[in-house]
């Protein structure tokens, strides 16, 4: 039976491992089907494909795209697209430009707040493509400005905080469209993490579906057992496929464990149910 993990990060964005080490680690944990889903970049895919071949793992093309929904940032995971699709490449180039401009603005804000050598320290962290707020959080913790990641966001980086920089991310609809234009499927990432009221969460899921979205993450590392069941019911109600991914960022971040994911509740239709997987994964699809 396959072990499937459709949400992981490498050092091409804010993950700790190279795609090679990420794939090797996932393989050791028994993962047989994995998507690399870096933030707004697919630059790590070629390396991941090579590593996956070595470990006889099935690698799925993936990306986690930042989008705007009402006045919030949300994440949409795209899987199984053509990574050479010109319009997708152009779209991700524009995202990279937004990230670079935002990173520069965050650096300036942090310097005004008394932080030193921000640009150099961030560069030393070695993100090969996308700089995220997680890099700035790491800086703030390492330099003693915050006691942990959570408080770095709470004190500096979260929406409205002193080092927050608003960014004109594309709309949720535009993100779903580009993933599908490239032949992929769009998954609403970690719906339990947006701290939405029940009403707002339902509205988000309803509008994601109305915009043509394919699936939502039912299993993700920070969903409690109750949340898994509640997300499974919402997926069923809104006729969305269900996905499962750890959102693994690296070995030092213990909350997200690569490939050690619970199985989807019975009412779910797995996004991979009609994929051509090489192993006996259909067992896990719970059709
Ligand atoms: P960005 O896409 O640049 O806004 O950065 C988002 C990334 O920052 C997420 O993928 C997480 O890795 C991290 N992150 C966001 N919010 C938090 C939080 N409250 N606590 C810890 N990490 C967070
Ligand atoms: Mn991240
Ligand atoms: Mn995310
Ligand atoms: Mn993620």
C-alpha cells in the first residue's frame, strides 16, 4: 500500500532540506508518492525527480501558491501540472518578483525597528528561490528579538504587525485557473489554519469550489482529529476531493512529520483516486 504525502517544502523556499535529502528522508519514512510543494516556485522539481527515481518513489509536480481571498492571504496547492507550461512559468515569475519586492520592504522595516544585517543573515540561510516570512521569523529568533517562531509572527510579521508588508497576491480564482490551465489540480491548503469563524470557513470553501477548485486538504499536520472529521464532512458537502499532506518543512520542526499521516476518513474521495499510481495505492483511496 502506498504512503502518500502531497505537501512538503525544500530549501528552494522555507524548507530545511535539499530536494535530494527531502526525498531520501521521505523514502526512509515509507513515503511512496510525494509532491514537492515549495512556496511559489517549482525550481526544486528537477532535483526532486532525479532523487525520486533513485529511491523508486513517485514524485508529483507540486507548488504552494499564495493567493488573496477577501482581505486575507491563503495558500493553494497545485499538483500534477505540466511544469513546462509557459503561462504557469510566467505566473510564478511574477510571484517571485512580488516575493523579492516584499522581502526588500520587510528588510527595511526590520532595520527601522533596530535589526542589523538583516539582508546578509537572510541570504546566509540559503533559500535558493523563494524568501518567505519563515526566514524572517528565523532571523528574529536567532537574533533574540522573539522567543520562538510563533511570537516572531505575533510581534512582527503577522498581518498588521510592525514588519508586515501587504502584497498584491493574485486572487484565489486566478491561482486556481493557472494551475488548471497547466493541466493540474488545485487544492485548498490547510483550511484549519486561517483562524476563520465557521461561517467564514464555509464561505471560503464554497467560493473555492465555485471558482473551480478541485480539492481541499483534510489531513494536514496541524489538524486535530476533530478538525479532520469536520474538514472531511465539508469536503463531502461541497463536492471537493480530499488531500493529505504533512506540510513538512524540516527535521527541526517536529510538528510536521513527513509521511506519518492518518488515513482519510471513509466519506472522503481522495484526490489520487483516479491517478495512475504505480503501487497498490488504490487501497488507500477508499473509494
Ligand atoms: P509567506 O508565504 O512568505 O507569507 O510565509 C508563510 C510561511 O511562514 C508559512 O508557510 C509558514 O512556514 C510560516 N508561517 C506563517 N505563519 C506562521 C505562524 N503563525 N507561525 C509559524 N510559522 C508561520
Ligand atoms: Mn512555509
Ligand atoms: Mn501554507
Ligand atoms: Mn506549506
